[in-house]
C-alpha cells in the first residue's frame, strides 16, 4: 500500500461510485475501471459510472450506447438521457430505433390518504399515429409474476376475487390512457360519449363496440390490437404493488376520479363527487406509467365472466371457457363508483351489448 495520500489506491476507481473520483483515480482505473463498475450488480454504481464515461471520448460513448440494453431500466434511462441531445451520427443511429422514454412521479399514500412517498420513474413507449395529429401512446410493460385477487384480510373483499393465485404475465404494450374520444373518432368516425371532450375517455361503449374498435385499429395499423385480459389488466394496474390500490392503502380525490361521498376506504376523508369523467392523465400514474387505472371509467377486459378464480389460467391469457360468454369483465371502477370498487382486485360483469357512461376501455398489443 502506498504511503502517499495523494496517490490513488487500487480500489478508488472501481468502488468510488458514490463519491467524487479522487485525484488521479481515473488514471489508475481508466477505461478498465469504468468497465468494472458498469459490470457491478449495484444499479447506483452503474449509473454513476455512466455519468463519468463521457470523460473517455469514443470509448466512453461506446459504453453508454451498450448501456441502452442494460437489464435495469434505471440504467437504460440514464444512458438514454446522456445521449439523447448529442448530435454524433453514430449515436443518432442507435437512438433512431430506440423507443422514446417518458418520466413521471410515482406517489404512495398511507391509510389516511396522506402522501408518504414520491419518486421519479420512467417508462418506454411507442406512438401510434392515427391521423390528424391524434396519437395513441402504448407503454412497454415488462413481464412478471404477481398474486392475482385480494388477500383474505383486504377490506371490501368479495368471493369473486378469490382464490388469490399466482399468475405469470409476459411483457406487452398497454395504452398509457383509456382510449380517448379523439382516438375513437379517428378510428370509428363517431363519438358515442355522454361527456364530450377530445381528451376525455370514450364511454357509453359496450364490449362489442370495444372489440369492433380493436379490429378496425388493427386493420388501420397492421398490428394486432386487442383488449387486455383480466390478468393483464390487474398486473398492469398493480405495477408490482400488493396494496388495495397502486397508490397504497387508500385513494383520495386528488389521486382518482371516483365517488368520495361513498363509504370511505381505510381512514381516507369523504366528500367529493365530480359526477363526470375527467381528461385522461389528470391524475398521477402508477409505477408502470399507466394513468387512470383507478376510477374515471370502468374498463372492459376480454375475459368471459366467472364467479371466482377456481380453474383460472395462470399464464395471463384471456379466460374464454365457461357458459357466460355473453357476459364479460369490467375493471377499475369509475367516476360514479365508491372507493372499494376502484381497488386493484375489484371486478364486475356486464352483458357484451350493454354500454353506459361509466364504461370505457384501453388496448393492448404484443410484438412476437
């Protein structure tokens, strides 16, 4: 070990991810030390190393470009933002086919509805252009495994939400918002909604109507658009949470458009009913970057209704067996629903040809 304090120690360049690089530390570590830190299992170390990579010219840029394919989306995000404003042809070629990223706040609350955390997050998406400046934003959801249904001790639990069971969902793209009236108009050429507004969710649509929309959108775009399966919907709504709502133990009218005059959930206050839909994206999203998963409009899923989950698929697919093929699932609650009906696990049913002003939908698409 050196006796000179100003000389770098052998681990300064490799493990100094949380501190400033010591004098001459980068010289000893060099590009090799940088590569070592970018191979670290610690996400924070990799992100810090990326911010230093720009000091190493072309070699550093190459490492940042490689990080666009890192297993951690946090690292991908850091690499993307280091590169997105640079004009080098090589970088722009790599970014040309890279899905755009959007940033958002993820909020959680306690059982009184008081905010107890707020953090920055991000998600990838691709824009589907529908003409006349109308864009459908489809968010890239990673695959994963979750517990579907409600726990036995969850407030407001119904038998139809049981038994709680493990489901594995493959990655797919889901609409950032419920389908809006402008998007519906662009595809269908009409607007059935009772609460007009281009940015408001389309409503007053039946399951049959939603299926017809998906068919026409698929023909228009050349992609296979469809409704989310019920398992996909709950997975997308929860966004890796296990609480009754993706916000936490309850919801408030600052977070969700629902009937707050109804019985309170947990210890949240009461006293607000908007009586109509609101523009999509008016409230904070979940950790996947999806908006309005609770409240606003109830969302049609593809599945046939079953009274409980006994025999349900565990692969995220739509449950199409059974005798109630003319009765399908709705999820998420609505602006008229009390809080409990907006829970991640809450499910209701309706006939396929029924459409009311509380009913809307969002779409999914999968790339093989």
